[in-house]
C-alpha cells in the first residue's frame, strides 16, 4: 500500500463535484461516479454516465427518496450498462419516471460488483491499484463540517448508523503540527501526523473542501469501512477468450 | 431554544449580522418573521453545536457555518440521508443477460 494516493491528480479521471439538491440520490451518484471513473481508468474513454437511469430503473422504484449502491449495480447489470448523461440527463425531481434505459445506447457497463474487506489497509491497497470505490457513512457531523480531518469516536459518530454514500478517491497523511515553545491562543493538542481518507461528496462545491472532505483513516470513523463496494470493470475485449486445450 | 449563554457564540446583535451574511452567501429567504426568528434560533444552536464538535474532534477538522446551518439535525437527515443501510446487505442473485463476450 503506497503512503498516499489521490486519483484527483490524474487528468480526466474524477469528474466535477455534483449537487444532488433536494433529491436523495447520493447512492446513485456515488455508484455512477464509481463506474464512470473505473471505465475512464480502464479504457481512457471520457464517458459521463447517467444517474437518472439508476433512479428511474431502480428495482425499489424510490427515485429521489433514497436507495442503496448495491441496487444501482444490479440496475446496471440488468440494463446491460449505463446510458450517457447527455442522452439520459439528471432531473432531480421527486417522483421516479418510468425506466427509459432501452431507448439509449450504453456507453459503459460492468462485469460485476463486489464488497471489499472492512480492513482499511486492504481498502487502501485496492483503491490504489484499481481506482475509486463507494463507501457509506454516518453523515451526522457533515452538517457542520468546514475542513480538515474528522476523527470521531463511536459516541460522537455511530459507525453502525450509516446513511450517506460517497466516493472514496484517495488517502494521505497530514503532517503533525507539534508546537515548539510558542503558546497558541487556544491550546492546540500537539498532534502526531494524521492518516486520512479523501472523499468526494455530492452536495456541491461550496460545501467542505471544494466539495470534498477528509475522515481519519484507521478507526472506522463514522462507519466508513462498513460497506466498501465497487463495480468490477474489465477492459472491453473484442476477441473470444482463449479456451483451455483438451 | 434557550441557548446557554457561554455557548451562544456571538452576542445577539452580532448573531443577526452573521445570520444576515449567511442568508446572502447561501441565498436564503424566509416566508415570514416567525419563520425568520425560528431559523435564527436554529442557526445559533448549530453554531454552538459546531463549536462543541470542534472541541470534541480528535483530528484536525474545523466545524462551523455551512450551507446547512439553518436546518435542524432532523431536517438535514431527512433531506440528505438515504434510508439507513440495513445491518447486513440483503443477499441478491446477480444475473447478466448478454452471453456474447465483449458485449455490454
């Protein structure tokens, strides 16, 4: 596992920050972002995939009233892929429309989806090798978050009550700021360096660190390690696979 | 809400100025004086809450005014949290329609 990883630094891999507005579709935005990012990494094709298809074709049919990333991947498998955002644009309206997936050409598809181990080292290794994944966290503290690394405890952010899905795009370590002598106005605790996750939210770029936020890495802060889920996107292979000789 | 004075943050006069700036920055307006007063109270409570989180946090996070500072915690949860993920993921059968390789 490398010491740091930031997929935002690779050109044309991570798309701009979205704003879900009054539509509770973080789960669809995170899953679409995951698929789109993996597709871009694997094929170098700059696709923008449809979130609305995931909302309209979801098996629960809840549209903007909430859902789960794993249902989004099932929708993509059942529809044999995702249409483009241009063909099937995000509407953000409350009630779900009927599914129009069959009307549009698919610009990206997946072979499968999988849930990773809840070991944060394993998650970091997978992220660094394959690309961004979705995670689902307890979003309680995010209402007041401005910047920096949130390090919570189960009592301040219950890791069992996860209710918001986002895209995990990297990790790093914040230098410690050991005070040497000078007394600061407020008594800052001297800190060792702080390992953190970098997460992409869907609440617009005015929120947090230009739409991103960071959580402490290593103590399942806010339940980040509970549902690490990602699509599996293989390079589209045109020729038939080699078969095993008799 | 009656705010404990020590946590009330800026004094009422400053609080209204801070709230005014918040409204301008995030383009907020309220339908009537009662709603304005209610939102001002929620805003003051949230500033105090942010201050408490700041003191509690074990990392380097900074908490304070955000686009959601005039929402109660319940309103925020209802607006942005999808239904709580179940304790365990329901088992699901995955099937892929297209048999031909290389197709979507």
